[in-house]
């Protein structure tokens, strides 16, 4: 049954552990060291350079199932990624080998069933390693790209979420085989029972880890993607506005267009506007570049559409 208490920054860190000792491993993955005395959660997080809001989001989810939905943008993505990476390191580097040694020591080496059980466990370990390695090599680098302001076009967090299925079915099978089929009179029964207990804890840890990814990590990255998309759209709009401004004719250039539409030569335009002929030629070059219009007919249409001249004043 879930603890209904919502832990806050002002709570003593030791009280969290007393309520749920399973947080010891989570604290290690966050990079929080033991020996913090009677300090509060906020003080301990500050001492260990851990984002307190993100830490509490994971803790409250793990202990009482609370899901952060309204203020998910406050989560520290780097802190969350560090936590998940460290959890992978713990599980692959310590937990899997530890249980294998326990299991191996609990079984009779000469028993063919023992060999099959070890093979089943090794298959499970391989599947878990493959799953977590995929996240290390694909998902976390993708998130770092988002944090760097880049959005790769060949991947998104929903792709990961759709393929983030259960990976513990082999562990369940292993657990059931041990319970149902191993001889009950084994001299190593106590050791096997202790190993089975660790396998249960291992199964629970894996479920919680997957739930944190599904319920906290994926929504946080999805929001980061949306935020980046909005920023990208804003930049493109700004660029378009800037581009339009760059292509907008100056008042003098508009005067030149009107004169050209009225049929004046370069010299007549220069005399009319009190500028040099070379300046008229420069204006005409700039007008052609900005409007991408080079013909008199095209300039006439432009002048009429933009209300520079009245169509009734144009000679047939």
C-alpha cells in the first residue's frame, strides 16, 4: 500500500528513508551521499548539487504514486537524465552480477535444472542490458541534443515510448520455476529463499524504474520537444518578418518605381528626383533584387497592387 504523505523540501531526509528504505538506491543514483545527519531534503540536495524539485518528484512518485502534471516544466532534465543513467549503471554493473552470484551459489552445480535456470537468468540479463544500452546510446544523446537546442528529425520521445515495453517476463518465469520446481529439501534452501527474496526486490525495482521513465521522463521530454518546436516556429517567423523587411522598398525606391511605370527614362527620373543617373541605376538594381521583378509590366502590376499608382493613370 502506498504511503499517502507528500514529502516536501522542509522534511528531514532521514524520515524519507525511514518510511521507505528503497529510496537508498534512488539517493545513490541522484548522487546524494549518506551522512547527512538531520538535514532537510532541501539542504541535502543543495549540498550534493541535486535539483530538489526533480528529486522530490521522483521520490513522491515512488512512494505514493504522485504524478507531476501541472508543473512538469520545472523538472530539471539534466538531473533526471543523470538519475536514470546512474540507475542503469547500478543495475547493470552491480545488481545483475550480484543476483547471478547469489543464484549460482544457491544451486547445485551438478543439477541439470540448475544449468537451465542459470541460462534463463543470463537470457534475462542480456535482454535488460540490450534495453538499457539502447537508452544510453540513443535516447539520452537525443535528449542532450534537445537541451543543446537541436531537434533531430529521425527520432522523438514517442518513438521510445512506443517501444518501451516490459522486459521482466523472463525474470517472472525464473522466479516461478524456482518456487514451483526446485526440491524443497535442498540443503541450500535458506540461501535460495534469500536469493528469491532479492529477485522479488529486483523485480519491484525494475517496475519502478520503468514507471519513472514512462510517467516522469517521457512527459518531461515531450514538453521539451514542444517547447523547442515553439521556439523554432518563433525564430522562423522572425526570420520571415526580417526577410520581408529586407525586401521592402524604401520611399526613394518607390518613387523610382512610380517614375518607371509612368514611362520615364533613367535621365528623366534623375532630373525628376534630383539625383544622378548612376543613383537611378543603383535603385533599379536594388528594386529588381528585392522584388524579383525585371519587366515594366511586372513593375506596373506591383505598383497598382501596392497602391503606388492609380490604374486610371496608366497609359494604355
